[in-house]
C-alpha cells in the first residue's frame, strides 16, 4: 500500500468532512471546504491510500505568506507518521512558491501538534486569547520562516 499526496478535489469532500467531524469540535462546513478547494490562491493536499482519504491540509497564499487554515488526520492514523508526512509534502510544495513565511494557529492544549510544528522549525510568535469558539481556548500563532 502506497500513500499518495495530491490536491484535494470536490470528489474528496465526503472523506474530508468525516475526518473534520471526528477531529475538530468547531470544524468547517461543507460549503467552507468547497470554497477553499475552488479558491485560486488556495493550496491543499490530501493523503490517500487505496482510494480513501485519511488526512488533509488546507492553506492559502497571500502576498509572501502562506497561512495553514486547517490540518487534520483521521484518528485511526494519528501517531503513525501521516501528519508528519502530509506536513512535509505541504511545506515542500509551498517552498516552490515566492513566499517568506508559513503561519498557522494551534490550540495551546494541542501539545502533540505543537511538537510536530516545532520539529519542522515553526516557533510561537503570539497568543490569540479566546480564539476557539467551542470553548474559548487560546491559540498560539506559529511561524516558519522560509
């Protein structure tokens, strides 16, 4: 079985939404994903194996910056290197663009994700107070200089 990393399409929405609902308490709607897939400055990747999506990452490019908007891996595959590989492929893709930085928001309680981002060179640059609507949790803003 080989993992394929490719751009997500509207045909992937069912699997993407399933993962989103399993992993994000205040996750995106179907319409939001459709909008992001169709945006000209949107950048997204899915991880697929045997026709099944088990991870995704969505971002967009604004000027010299790429913002990672959402990044999730199916709970069944968490801790198995899927997130690391997906992020690595995404960063390799955006490095080919004319950018200076990659930014993202992450829950302060999501230590597993924070450690992953730090392994890739991201650092915390700011805290957004009461950022998440579902519970008022703070978010760290993290940046990777390219």
